[in-house]
């Protein structure tokens, strides 16, 4: 049984999906998936719905910041990008 997965739009290093099964939330699965994706693709970006504050906080704690706010047919979302350490 899959406990989580991540999908990347490779041309832009864009996290298209990151899902963790409900019984495995809070156990580090999402962090491990992001870490692996970062090691493979470098600086990542993603969209996160404004109303999903739990997910917004998850990404911010893992080095992403809000770069823009937009709206589409699903609702308002933040375009988030991984911060770089130079």
C-alpha cells in the first residue's frame, strides 16, 4: 500500500502533487518526499491553496516562501518557491 507520493513537472521543477495517506500524516513522509525531490531536481516551486493553511505552514517550515497570490477555477492559491541558501 502506498503511503505517499510526489510528482514533479520536470521542465520547471514544479511540485505538481504531494500526497500522504491520512494514517501517515505527521510521520515525516512528506518531508522525506520533498527532500528526495530537492536532491534530484534542485530548487522547487509549487502552488498551494490559500485556504489550506496547514499545507502552507508545512511548506514554509521546509524552506518555501510565498512569491505571489493568484486565483483560478479552484480558488486562491500561493505560488511558492524554495528559498536558496547562498
